[in-house]
């Protein structure tokens, strides 16, 4: 069954439909998120001006006043453009995990050069990273991207701490990501314990250089160092297509066929591995976000989903060949992986219960507020 308003369906394990056939993801957006995205201009502008003022005040006398992670995608690129427009002094941070596309690298280079921004690129040790990826593939869990996402969080917090910067400006936003992620489509992103555990269990990987972050690390950065991770685009009017046109015209930006396809692995993971092994098509999530924010019609989204999640079959074959070479796999190994049954992240050691104990809404009145009071100036 598919939602009558967006394009989410029963591949999301926790989906529920009301009497009108509208899913809980749409209803959750209306209840929790609509006020953020559809906030009136005067209110949004006032909040934005207040935020910019806070960033500039806390950044006085420092080399940078904020950190901005850049991937080469539209969201993070637009954060950088808007930050410079507002007179901020960001350090742009890029994570190189060995899977960068040439297109993404060119997009980043054009932005950095044109805007005159300092760029810090963190290059992850490829052999260690490949061994961790291999371990995650052997574990058969859904969220192989936990590795990149966790490392990205750690490096951004680490650099904010190094330069005594209090704000990390993120490209996460309700405009293109307003529909929340289904429970079975990814995993908790601060799970350093699971990364280390799966690495040791399957390939005895020693994470000597891999930058990882866990629950207590997050508490240190958030409550002791008082570093805030902010969804910067939620403070402004952000329309994806309008932003893309400006990026193309002023910065030579080249767009991607689908969200997050600036990474070769993310493209292969979302466009081939997830649909074939886990029966998950993340385009449904991203397109539904555009539907509920009136940036796309449902009929256009359904038409998009009728096509394969790749620019073309030829591009898919090229990426399969690249993936096999990069991971030192054979076609037989890839088929064996795709044919094995998925396994739950909960089968492996994790920090998820600890995180929920501290940050879950039902506990926030006790543990979360205690932490805030304990480290309040």
C-alpha cells in the first residue's frame, strides 16, 4: 500500500495509514515540522538575524566563527553560499573516504575558489576504511553508511573544538528532508561501539586512525564544550530548485540525478544495494519531502520512481565494475552478499540503549536536563 498524499509505502516498517489512506510520515511532518518550514517570513527572518548575530559574537577574535561540512551536494553548498552572504567566516570541511566522485570534487573546488573560503579535507585511511566496510558487508546490516556519517560527525566536532568554534552549520533541513527516516532504513549515527564491534568481529579491524564518535563523546562536545550542530537552512527560505539554478549560474555547479549521489559509494548503495538486498528505495523518502513542502507533485514523484534509481543502465554497470575493483570483490561475492538475508543492527553491540536512556523524550525530564544544568555556565 502506498500513501495517498506522498509516496511512502509499506517498505517502511513503521508506516501506518489513516482512514483517508494518508501515512503517519505525512502526519508527523504536519505536526512536528510544518511550523519550521512554513514559518512566516518575518518570524523566520528575525530568528535568522538573531542566529547570525550569535555566531558573529561568539566568533570574535577567532580565525573562524563556524564550521561547515561540504560534500559537493546542493544542501551543504547552499549553506556555504548563504553563510558568506551573511558575512560569516566559516572553515569548510570535507570528508574524503575514497569514494568521491569527480563531479563532487569539481563542485567543491568551484565553490571554495569563488567564495575564497578555507577548506580542510580529512582523508580517511583507505585500507582501514575498506576493512571496516568489508566487516559491515559481512554483518549484513542495512546502514553501511554509518561509517561515513559517524566519521563526518567526529571530524566536524573535532575541528570546532580545535578552533574554539561554537557552531557547526549543517545542510540538514526540513525542505528536502522533512519526512523522517523509517526505523528499518538506517541506524543510530553516534554508535562508535557498533563500528568497533563489527570491525573486530568480522575482520579483526583495529580502528587506529578512524575518527569515530559515541554517546559520551557527543555529551562532551555538546555540554562541556558547548558546540551546537544547527540545521542552518531551516532558518531561511530554502527551495531546492531555486538554489540549484543560482549555484549553476554563479558557481558552475553540476547537479546530480538524485539526492546524495555526489559520492560514488552512496550512489551505488542507494541506487543498487539498498533496493536489491533490503528492498529499500530512498528516493521515496526524498521525493515525499518535496511533495509535502509543495516543491513537487505526487504524480511527478511517481513518474520518477517508475525509472531505475540510476541515470542509466550503463552508469550502473560502470559503478558495479568500479565497486568490485575498489573492494577487491568478484561478481560472485557481490551476488552472495545480495542473496544473504539482512540482519538487524540490534544483533551487534551498540550504544543505542545508552543514547535513548539519556536523550529519549521520555527521559529528557531527568537525564537530559540534569546534563544541561550540570554544565550550564
